[in-house]
C-alpha cells in the first residue's frame, strides 16, 4: 500500500480509507453502516438531543456529496424521508436533465447549512447553466438517533413544495406575453405576486394566443397549478394575451400588500366587472385573493343590510338598536370592545359603527328565515353558486343556509360564511351600482365562456347601501383609512375571529368612483389596521 493509505478489517469487510477529509470518507462510513449513511456507526450507542456541530457538518457533507455525484439513493439515505427524497433526487438527474452539479456549502447557522448549486441543464444538444441557493437543516432521527437531513422538497430547490417535481422538455403550452388593458407588458419580475396568475393564464390560453412552445426546466406541481418555468433552453414564440389588469393599479397593489404579511387584495371596475389588480403577499404562492375561503367578518353586513332592506325589515333610516349584547339560540354575541350602546340607532348608524348586536336582533324579524341570507347572496349578489368564470381559478363565495347560532354568526360574517377579496370587491360593486357583473380577468370573447348572471338589487336598496358606505368612510369605522381620498368614496370594515388565532383577520372593502377594492390580512387585527390601508392605496392609484 502506498503512503497515506490504511487497511482496516471491520466485521469481515475490507475498507480502504484514503488519508484526508472529503466526501469519499463519509461514503465509506455509509458502506460500513449497511448503506444507511449517517455519521454514527452501527456499534455506537444511540445518541439523543440536537446534533452537534460535527454531526451537522458531516451529515451535510455526506448528503451534498452524494447528490453532487448523482447518487440519488445514497443522498436520500442521509435524510429522514429516504423514499420521497430518492424520488425527487432521481428526477433531478433524469426527468430534469440536470448534470455537472457543483454544490458549495456555506457557513452553518446552527443546524442549518446554506449552499449554492451550480449545474447544467441539457436536452437535445442544447445546454444552459443553472445556479441557485438553498439550505438544509440537520435533525436527530427519532427512531435511529442518527443525524439526518430534515427532508423538504425545498432542499433540492427553494421553489419546490410537497409532491412537486422537476422536468425539462417542451412546455405544455406556448409562452405568452400578457399585457394590461393599455398594452403594457406584465412580467413576474416587475409584478412578483402575478407569477402564479401568469402561469395559469399561460396554461389556459397559451394555445389560443398564437405562440409556439419553448423548451424549459420547470416545476411540475402536485396540485392543479400550472407548471412554473425555471430556465429556458430554447425560446418559444410568445403569443400576446390581453388582460383587464391595469399596470398602474397592479403596481400599487403589489406595493401595498408588501407591508402586511399574509395579505391579499383585488380591485375591479363596478361598471364592467373587469379586474384591475390582484396581489398577494404569501410565502406559499397561493392566490388567496381569488381562491381563499375564509370568514369575511363585518364586511358581510353589506349583504345582511341588503337582505333586511329587501325584506322590509328596516331601512337605512329605520330602527336598528345597538345593545351591549344579543342572544340568539342561547348564544351571546357582543360588539367590539369600547362600543357604546345606542338603543335608538338607525340601520345607517349601526352599519357605520359596525354594531354586531343590531344586525343579530333584526334577523329574528319576519319574514327572515334560515335561508334568507343565502337567497340574498345568490340571487342578488351572484355568490355561492359555483358558476363564476373569471379566466383563472376562483372561488365565488359560500353563504350556506344555517340554523341555530350559525344563522346569527353568518349575518356578521362569521359562522359558515366563506369569502375572499374578489368576492367582497364584487359585493361592493353590486351594492353601489345595483347590478351584478361577474368579475373577470380575461375577456370571455377569447374562449366563448358564459359569465355568471344574477338579478342584482332594487335601485332603492342600492342607493341606501351606497349612502351607508359613504357614511362609514367619512364618519364611521373606515374614516381613518379613507381619509385624504377625493371623489365619491365609501367603505366597510371587518374583523373576523378565527379559532386558534389570538388576533382577528383584518378585512376592508371600499369604492372610489368607478373602482371597487377589497383586501384581507390574516391576523391583521381590526379592519382599518391592515386591510384598510391596502384598499386605500389601491383606490388612490385607480382614481
């Protein structure tokens, strides 16, 4: 044997250990451990507690070294989910055609090791460089006591989620050049939260926009989401797709949601239903603005007030006493802390102050029944019928007929009611114009789809709702958020309590001239705290 080489006999297996550190030494340890990998030998006592610095370094080096060499099964053995890791790491080299991988680890931060990946994607004689950063975390195996990489798909690429994989090939749809209503090009680089929307538009309309497919490295999602392109090997010919969006309003929406985590906003034109902006600030990439399904809080009182007026229970200037508490079916409901009771309040006064008890007391009046709110939402506002065709995936609200305490809770936007900002922006548009115009992002003329229809509101109901929203924006709970906005303005605030959350979701919807907008910030507090400033910023840009 040459210098620097040792021969060891362990359990009848000859192992050649080359002097010096490196990935090879760790792979030999793996061989002695029955191919299971890890930094602890089989004869060692099982360890507990967080991995120490040496274990973190050794495990990260072993995993990254095997991955770098294209040894998918070996790399997977250093994780706490070898089955799932093996599938994705195999796809990395095979379906995704990623080779010549060079991984450089950074300085560990506790048990987390950042790293940079440099590689090459190749298909049919065409190659492009790929570079990105990611990170892994080392944990103690629950059953083995070994130090292992805590498996998440994001280890392989930061944009991967559970069930996703990587593929390289001809794109399922040709690329598109999405433009706004005035012809301005919309890109994910300039409007980041539009990324998932643009992917969906390409999937649905790429073949109708007149382009030719590209060759790309893409994320293929486990859900119904469109593929997310990561790298283009061969350019396709993009087709031009006109949307209803406004680049100016979209920019304001993007900026506004950045200030509040887990927030979403939609703006549209009440006169047409055209969507002007859709923005989300979420880590999961979910389009909660269009697809969210959560309680809308007191913004729901717009629909409840319409129901009360349409059924002759009261009117804007009619009685709606605001009491400390209201009891419905043995459940006690309260108002926000600090609200002064007003036994002589009108509906307008209780609306602008967002008094819960006033609305709950009125739902006991004839002819209101368990299904009245559902009928109002479906027939007047076009909600809850699962028939909106906006051009991309969307949820059109749910207001189920409910008995017991949920009948009261539904009336104030709790209980079983579910909405998203798209729904509430539409509710505002219907309230102020009297007509339901189904929101849409792509003209139905492109694909011949039929937009949903509803009969809308009587003119006197619409006039009263619009005036009550004006009062709320100038004298009520929305006054602070809407201050400084000119033109014809109105609004409604909402805060929705969610089980398990210490802070309520913040809701706000409003209008300014021919723009309506609604926003939601999960755990954002009162309606005017987070959602209010978002809506005000969007309305300001849309004026």
